[in-house]
């Protein structure tokens, strides 16, 4: 088995050349360098490498181009490992990609201070592992504490919402909890109010409540 082949994409010439030099001295074969997403996708399709290392922000707008490219690569070549580098902690943009499973990593550029640590991270992602920068974990925990949508629910309301998530009607929930259907209706109204789910003609609030419950698991 030959060395893992890698494509590197970053609009900063020094950054991509630096990463290429570092990986090239290790067990990787750098098969392509790109400065923007179109060039990156061409190299990936030409070489189908084992790993892509890319910046989360790339031309032309320097917003989500790198992440969009990562999603496109994962959709077309799910076996390719993807390591996303970012100058900032960007929780929401990173989570969708990280949720897609194995062979994915998210690392702050400021964290790349020790060559050995960086190479270990790259090896892990190329081998199918997942790596999440500690700063991102800290942000996620803080965001969860601040915005936990179920944090205001009572234990009984949690119970009712869990039974709602199982697809049970108010009558079914009442029977299981040995309470009246009217009591369950009060719990459901309280849950919907606490989850700030206003009545709309398009969305079923009960369904949205269940979605909030499932997302919090």
C-alpha cells in the first residue's frame, strides 16, 4: 500500500505550501494544491485522494465556499477524508459536516503549532477517524447550556414530550401516565409555550416540539 495521497486547498499561498511541505516530509503524497473551490473539485476528481485538507473560507466571497466544497466532496466521494481548517470557531457551519460521520476533522489554524500533533490529526482523519478542535467542543457546550430548548421543561413535561416523540396521542399519553386527557393537554400547551412554538398555518407545533426533542438527544 502506497502513501496516502492528499489535496490541499487554501487561498493563502504560504499556508497551502507550508502544509504541503509538512505533509510531504511525512507519510503523505501531495498530489494537488488549489487556491479556490473549482480548482479543488477538479483535482479531487482527477486524483481521488485519500484526504483533502481545506480552508473553511475560500474565494470568491470567503464565507462558506470551503465548507460547501467539503459537502460536495463528501457527497461525491464519501470515502475521502476531509480535514477543515478555520481561522475562527464557526459552530453551526462545522456541525453539519461533522455530523456526517467518520473521516472528518475540524481544526483551528491557530492550533497548528506542533508539527507532530498536526500530522497525528491528519493521520487520524485519513484513517477514517474524526477530530474536533477542543475550542469547538467548548463553544458547543456553552451554546447548549445557554440555548438548551428543553431546559425549562419539568420532568413530567419531558415525559409527555418523549411520549409525543413516540407518536402517541394525548389520550394514549393519558392512559400511560394515569392522568386525565385534560391534564395532558395542559402539559402539551405548556411544552409548546416553553419551546416558543407559535401557531402558524404551515407548521404543526406538535411536530416541531418533537423535532426539538429529538435534536436535543
